[in-house]
């Protein structure tokens, strides 16, 4: 039986594994990281690559390693062009350099030796510990379990898009759907539905590949914010007050209010406006409620049946569903162990992110304790610190 099992090998899971190993809380041969992908951070790398995100939104002190300035030290030692490693006054790291730093950590700590590829089917607990049953028939046993799963598999696909796809297959895709074909194979022109940071990165990429053949269709004015929540949430300024709130409905409301959903940083907004000005990209306003195929084109309409856009392919940059991740196996676990949950369905956990005996959570599952930063890289670091410090 292993000492620690982490379900989820993305940013959250790899960060925790790094903190556990470097703080000597576990030997590598007593750790398992379960993930449905072949490699650590696979979903992160795929999603950021598909939209060609050049720089992260967060500053360079937000990374997966223990020491706050690990990334900056890594840059100094590398052959990478230093002027290209960061962007702007917050020293936002380039995606390439950030991923190189992640790969360096994974290799340095031999994390792949603890990697187990598989989909979780069922999780149970008895007096000896945890049993994690995988869909491939394998069983993993561990004393302590961490749920580090995100919402990445819960793509938000509007009803009109589902209806459209049922009548016109290969006409609409969610940008983070792993089955999406290459952009070069898509019928043009292309309409991107969404107004947040993902849609902007995507629009900037596609308008260079296909000038004058890309339209960004958004339902709200651009929301300009440097970060996706107030920086005060990174420390005690906001977190302490949040944790004194005993009503979890109120906590959820505070999280929703604090998040700058669908927002973009100022520099991306300027780049977008430049592409619109030179005619490479079109931006339109409107909320789609219906789509249909007409003479080989996809027509998108609003609630007044006004035509908003005509496209060969529609790409959804509509984010994720706000529901509890891992539902097919977490829900039975909650019921069997009578784990405490708030009205929104998310875990009620201790200040050390413990949900039950020898059961911890990070990421989205920890947000009712950590606040709006829980899903971010900074949240991954803080969650790992909390867990490691109190075990």
C-alpha cells in the first residue's frame, strides 16, 4: 500500500507532488499520480498550445516549484533569450519557458516513475486505506488520498450548439475538445463564440492564419482586468475575511463576485483592436440562441431571430460547466462516506483542505476554503503549502 495517491496530474496534482517530495513528506516509490493522460500536464499543454498563448496571465512567482523564485533562477541558468522570457511589468512568463521549467521539475524529481495512466471508475475506503479502481481493471491502494481534479472535462457547450451539431456534424467544436480537427481542415470562414481570454488568444492566432476569414462574436463588452481576480485574494487581505464567513452560500456568492469571468488583460485588448483596425479580424456583438445550416453555411441567430453571423465552422470559447468535477465517481463517494458539501455541491473542508480522514482536495474542489484563486497556479501552490505544513 502506497503512502500517498493523487488523482489528477495537471497543474494542481504535479504541484502537490513536487511539494510532498521536496519537503520529504513522501518517498517517490510511495507516491502514485493517477491521470487519464500519458504525460504530466498534458491537458494544460494541449489547451495552451491550441490557442497559441504566448505568455501566462500570472506573474513569474506563480509556478509549480517550492521556492518562490525558482522560475527566475531557472531562466538565469538557461540559454533562453532573457528578454523573451517575460512580458510586462508583472514579469509574466512566456509559455515556452514556463513549460520548460515544469518539464525540468518533472525530470528532476522523476515524477513519471509515480505516474499511472488511467480513468478512475470507483473510489472506496476501509480501515486499511483507500482503493482506487480504474476502468482498465487496475486497482491502486493508498493510505492518503488527494483529489486534484479540475473542470477540464466539463466543457460548456450551449444547447443551440448541441442541436446544431446533431444536424450538421463537423460544423461546431469546443476549442478544448480533444477530438477537434486541425484548423487547416476546417471549413471557412470561422466564427469564434466567446469574449474572454481564450477567445481573444484564439482570434489573434486564427486571423493570422486566415486573414479576413475570422469573426469574433461576443455577448458582452470587453472586460479589461490584468488578472482574473483582485490580487488581494492572493494573501491574507482578502483570504482571512473570506474564511471567517460561516455561510457557504455567501462564500460561493463572494467567489462568483470576485472572479473577473470572461475578462482579458489590457495588452491583449490592444492587440485585438490592432487586428480589427487592419482588417484581419471582425468583432461582432450578440448572444446566440439558435444555429442552422443554410446552403452549406452555418447561420447564427439571436433571440429576436436576427442573423448574427454566417460561418463555415463555429468554434466555442465558452469555458466550462460550473458543476462538481468527477461526478460519476465522486458522488457515490460523498454518499457512502457522508462527506460534507455545501448547497452548490462542492466540498466543505478544513483549513488544511482535509475533506475526511486521510482525504484532501486541491484546485476547484478547495475553492470554498481558498476562495477564487483556488483553481489558479497560485492556488495550487498555496494548497500544497497548506497540506504539506499540516501533515
